[in-house]
C-alpha cells in the first residue's frame, strides 16, 4: 500500500498505513530511508514532535538518531529513528515530583531509580 503525508514539512512517501490522524502515515517498513525533513515529519506524525533543524543539530553534535549519507544527503532509516525517539521518553509518572526523584537518583547513580518508584 502506498501512502503519503503532505503539508508544510514537505512530502513523505513510502509503504505505510493511514492512522486516521490528520492524514499522517505510520510507516511499516523499518528499513525505509527518509530525508531529514521527511523524518522530522514522520516522527512528528508518530507523536514525537521534532524539527528537521533539531535533527541537523544532533547530527553535528551527537545524540540523535542514526543516519547514513547518500552523497551530501543524510538519510535516516525509520526503524532505528523510531527506536531512538522512544528511548527519549521518560518513564510513566503521575506527578512531576516523581520525575524529579527519578532524575535525582539517576544523577547519584542509583540503578533502581525507575523500578523502586514504579513499585510504590
């Protein structure tokens, strides 16, 4: 099935399915490679709001999703980029104080920062 996402971000085309939310696409092929602009649009459509300029900054400084070069063009494989975005999520919490406690424990190097709070 061929689906497309069009809009301000540009054109994203690839094998996928419509998810019913503002014409966005959920890509099914994890190996499909997308341009930086298309990847930003796809991640945003998947619920991870990010701009192409942020991906460009992270490509320079590090800490972003993996990509390859095709000549001068960066290409991002969908599967690893989605996994990267999911890894950026915090654990589920019911208040900001829980999140602050998790961050404090991580800074101190306590391994059970997440598991001890979720057990409560």
